[in-house]
C-alpha cells in the first residue's frame, strides 16, 4: 500500500475508533439515538431510515437475486450487512483495519450464521484487489467514490471486475441545490486535481 493510502487508512482508523468509543453502531437495526452527531443522518433512527436505509434499499432493488457483489470502501459494514440480510453474496473491501474489525463484529453479533457466510470482508485497496481476477455482478460505491483518485483507472479496474451485463452502482452524497453548473465545476476540479 502506498504512503498516501496508509495515511488515509490511518485517518479512517481514527474515525472508526472514535465512533466505537462513542458507542455508535453502524447497524441500521439499532434504534438508539447517537448524541455524538448533530447535523448528520446517523443521529436519529428516523433520519437513518430516510438518509441511509432508503439509499441501501435502492441498491438492493437494483441487484438481481443470487448476485455476487463487491462493496468498495465498505467501512464499518453498514451496506454489506444489509446486503447479507437481503441474502446477497457480498465482498466488502476497505483499507481501514479498524473499520473492518467493527464490520466483522457487527456481522458476527447481528446476523444469522447463513447471512454471515454471505459476507467476506477484506483489508485491501481496490487496485490491489483488482489483481484477484474475481468477477462480480455488481460493483458498488456507497458514498465512497469521492475518496478515490484517478477515476479513469478506477473505471478500468471496475470494468475488469464486472461480469458481462454487470452493474456499477454509485451512491454519493450530494446537496439539494445541485445544478448542472455545480456538476461541471466539480468535474473540472476533479479532472485537474491530483486527488
């Protein structure tokens, strides 16, 4: 793993440790209020259902039965756990060891044995993972694509990971006032920047 990814993994590890220390569960079945958050959908159960669960339902509704999917940047496992609950075979990859430990514990403690067997969590970057020659029916970027650099390279990697007629599903946080001008401006900045 290159030095930039190591620094990024260290930052994600800090976030995962902080959330764990504040007893914040990434499980959408947990109805507890997360007082640590203020202006964030993770604060209340209702906002988690609207802001996160509805987006996960969109993902699940766009995956065929018996699909094999890749959750890129799975973090603490929220999406992967919900995919397993929907009986979808999922590989979740992330560069944060702490996040993956939380995800594995979440799966072990909140899923049936059958559902747990549907998930494989791996500490690996997308670039390293692409060498595995695995093929997927869907590759999902659930609020993670904006963390990746070199989108052209990412696109090539994903194309090679997909089965014929496979899908790329992207869910990204966007503002309500998003306009075409914002999109063009973001694209230009993204194209011209190194990260």
